C-alpha cells in the first residue's frame, strides 16, 4: 500500500510541474489559481468521502473505536517521548526545509539563467519525479548492495552534488538530465526516512506518520521563507550551496543515528 501511495505521489511530481508550467504559459497567473482551486475542491470531496467510509470500519484495529481528544494528544505525547522518533522527525523537518524550501525557487532560477518559457520549465522539472520513478524501479536491486545506510549516504550525496552542479550548467537540457539524477537521490533519502517513520512507533503507527508529515510540511513552509530571504538578499549561489552542504551534513547525521539503533 505504501508503494502505491508513493507511486501516486511521483505521478503528481511528474505531471504537477508540467500542468503548472502549461497553465502559466497559456493562461495568466490569476486563471491558473482558479484551475488549481477546482482541483483542490475535487480532492476535498474525495477525501471527505474516504473519511466517511472509514468511519464504518476499524480504527487502528479496534472495531467501532472512538478516540477522544485526550487520547489523541496522549498518542502524540507518546511518540515525542521516544528518542528515535524525535531524531526521525527532526531529520525530516530539516530535509523539508532544505529541499522543498529551495526547490520552490528553482523555476525562477531557470527563467533567469536560461530565459525559457514556463512550459519548458515545467517539462524540465518533471525530471525530478522521473528520477523518483527510476528509484522505485531499481530499489529491489540496490537495497542488497547498499542497505539503508548506503541509501542515506548515496541519496544525500547525490542531492548535494545536484544542487552544486546546477549552478555551473550552461544548457537547459543538461539541467533536465541533472534533475532526473537529483530526483533519484532525493527519493532514495526521503523514502528511507519514510520507511523509518512507519516503523518508529508501532503502537501508534498512524500518529507517528501524521507527526512525520507535519514535520515535513512545517519544514517546507519555514524553509521557503528562509530561502526566499537568502535569495532576495544574496542570490541563488549561496542558497543552493547552503542546501548542498546542509543535505550532505543531514545525511551524515542520520547515518550516525542509524548506526546507533
């Protein structure tokens, strides 16, 4: 089930930039937001339907269980009391801030550096999702060779190299290829974290995953704010170098913590 979930995320990662770039190319930015609002409204209807259907079935293995607000907060407290849980959550928070916080400005950087239209930018950024697809298709062969420690090492190093290398690329097509490699490295690192999140507190697995997602998105929000300020004040070069160094150090930190588990 987790594999299917990741597969649909990758489909969104591939078609999202393409759709966004196409809409920005053919429509003005106001109309583009109307279109995405319609998609989000549809997603809301689907999620409400799923939630209503879920109430008729078991909740974390308990038939007709009703979880009170106090019990809910108790589960979150139990997750945060675990040292390993705090390490995984801290790691994904920093990962979200470094990657998603900086990647939000990649389209602007492409437009400035190569003077290309939004549709082309969207096509190039699709490569990141394609790199994730390649990772999912090769994971069974790579896992026996690298192991989880190797996944963290190679994934963080690949993503760091991607952010440094794009600063020196002189052709948009080469960036597209580099984007595929960067996506491969990112998903190698992130999916290892995601796997650890699903295992870090089995008695309240759903709560643990919810904490993981919250930390990822909080990191993304704060990272976007920070990197927006850095780029505005100093430009893209120091921002991308910061991401590269931070990602490599994050991988080193998580490998060290894994070795102690």
